[in-house]
């Protein structure tokens, strides 16, 4: 686990990076209620209790705890957080 915390949106979103022996990475984080826009460099699989507006979509989707969604590389997506939420993001190569 990388000790340095990733902090975004004035502290409303934070995460820690977990690096695995096979060189894969995940971030485990926490989001406070609000709306946030993220950009991806790599393809991502994200899980958490949130609403998401995926790239090239006009409809928000509700993702419940235990569910996940994929975001392509080099894309932008939005999330709406209604209650404080833990999340996990897996980066695919």
C-alpha cells in the first residue's frame, strides 16, 4: 500500500493505492456526498454505492454496493454520491 493519500476535490474524495506483485494496481477510497468528474488514463473497473454518468451516455445509472462498472481509457465520467461511500477502482492494462 502506498502511504501517501490521494486527495481530490478539496478533501471530499480520498484514496490509497494498492500495488500487487503482478504489477496491477487498485485504489481503495472514500467519497463524501457530492458530484464529481473524473478522467481516466487506463481502463477502469469501479465499484461503490453511487450514480454514474458514463462517457457517451445521457442516462445516469445507479450502482449499488457490490456492483461495478467499466470506464474506457482516456475518458471522462461523472459520479453522484448521496451518502458517504467507500469505493474500489481497479486499473486494467
